[in-house]
C-alpha cells in the first residue's frame, strides 16, 4: 500500500509539467474561440489524441497511480487551461468509469477503446443518467429496460438529459430501470453501441458556461441492445436484484445503484477540475493586482486586495488537499466513513465559484469583459456546484453519513 505523501514523485512531476505545457500552449489559445462558437473543439481533442493525452492508455496510467493522485493532478492542469475544452477532452472518461465500475473484463476491453477511437479518427462517449424529472432524485428515473428473453436483447425507452457528448457519442452508457418496484436499487447500466437504431439526439443546450463541451438530450425509442451490453451481465444483475428485494422486505441496509457508483468514483476528480479553474482565476488576479496601478501604486499594496488574494490561495490549497485525501483514500481502499469524496467535491466546487467571483472583483471593470478570461472562468465555475451531484446533495450525503440518520 502506498504511503500518503504531499510530494509528487519525479514521474508525476514530469506528467504534470507535460500537461501544463499542453494546457498553456494548445488549450488556452483556443479557449475564447470555442467558448464563443459553443461547439465541440474536435481539432483540440485530436491534438490531445496525437500527443497521447486523449487515450485509454493515458487515463489508465493515471487511474492506476498507486498514490491516487494521477487523475486529480491531470484534471487540475487541463482545467487550468480551460474548463469547456478540458471537459470535451475528459468527458468520455465518465462513460469509461461507468464501464470500469460496473462492467466485466471483456466489456471493459471491448467498449472503452471504442469510446476514444484513435488520433486519426477520434471518438467520444456519453454517460446518460439524468432525466427531465430525475436529476438528483435518481429514484424518479423513468427510462425502462425490458428483457426480451427470446432474442436475448434489452429494449430501452426513455429520454436522458444533460448528457455530455449526448447524441454525438460513438458509445453511450445508459442507466435504466429494470425493476421499478425497487426504486433506485432496480437500476442497471447498458452499453448502446454505435449506430444503434432508435437512439437520437434531442435538444442541444445553450449553456451559461463550459460552452465548448457538448451537452444534449438523448432520446431512446425502442432501442434494442444485445444481452452482452448489460454491464456486469444478467447473472450478476439477477443476483443483485434478488438481494435488493430481500433487503426491501426485511428493511435492511441500502445498496448502491449503478449511477451512484459511477458518481462516487468521479467526485474527487470533479473537485480537481474545480481546483484547476479556481487556480487559473487566482493567478490572473494575482498578476493583475501586481501590475495594475491606482493612486500611484500597485493595487496589491492595498490590504483590501492583498487579503482577498491571501484567502483565495488558502481556499484553493485547502480544496486541493481535500481532493488529494479523497483520491488517496479511494485508491488505497480506505472507506469514506465521513463522506470524504463528497466533502472534496463540495468544498472545491464552492471555492471555484467564490474565487472566480473575487477575481472579477479584483480586475474591476476589466474583469467583467470578455477581454480578460476571468469572466469566462466564472461562468464555467458555476457548473461545479451543479453537475454530478449539487452542493445541496453533497451536504445531504455528508450529513447522512455523519449522523446515520435519513435526513431529508
């Protein structure tokens, strides 16, 4: 078991510096253009694929870093470059995590490579869980999956929303209800292969921030997928459902559903994204405060500005430490007895919103214009307290974990 340390090793530093260089040289120069265009930055994704960042191998290496710091370190550097473009580069990872968390070895080997394609023909994948009436309330999910035993096929019907890469993905991972009587315990995840009839893109959302990342509805109408596209396989699903039914009858312990297993695995990574955006805004504000003069001196000479920057940096470092702790705990098999994963996502997300707002204030009128990047960073930061579990949901998870009570 790897011992906890705050020092990155030489290999980690090399990867961090490599990612930082890509973010500075490739992502940042393109950030404003793709934010304005509100389109998937395919050329940037292709550049990431050419150098090996957008690939299964790269994420596998970071995922299996024995310290647990590979993924959060990578997320922070890429999102330091730009949140919208970075999400387009890493968005496929949520679908990949869904397969890794719930799939068999054969399913992992078959489908994850198809999610990325290659440097000459890049692909993306989508994880589809949220619905118009079922976001944080996963128990309200209406998308159904019915097993056709005669054909060994599952038939999916429903509408998903807020799906990153939804509709443009080569592979969709869809969470659906297989036993409505079990609530959230009766969910399962399915692979929808490329060009499957019945799957279409619904509304594409025009967003406040992260506008270079494609977000849309996914409509499923009589979508038929082979039995082997059920993640984990039918035997494992039947066993899990049987246990869930027994627990419901006995009023016993709760079991995790497929969507929540994916979100729990990804929450510290989302926290790292927020840290990257916050750090970027802080650095812009710090440089501006040191060079902008008013009343004959740099504005950082004023305590009102200097103290804000001191608080911003302190909060960013605290957020990073929470993210690193949760990531290390997850990798080394330590249980989140105090909801440490949710803590990291909550604090980092709220820090990103606060720090980017303070950065605008320090830049004054300039910060309110699109001539400076903090305006875009502030718009981007708003998503962190919403997606993959709102801040309110994170607080609920933490409070329930600490108290052992069914707080509502």
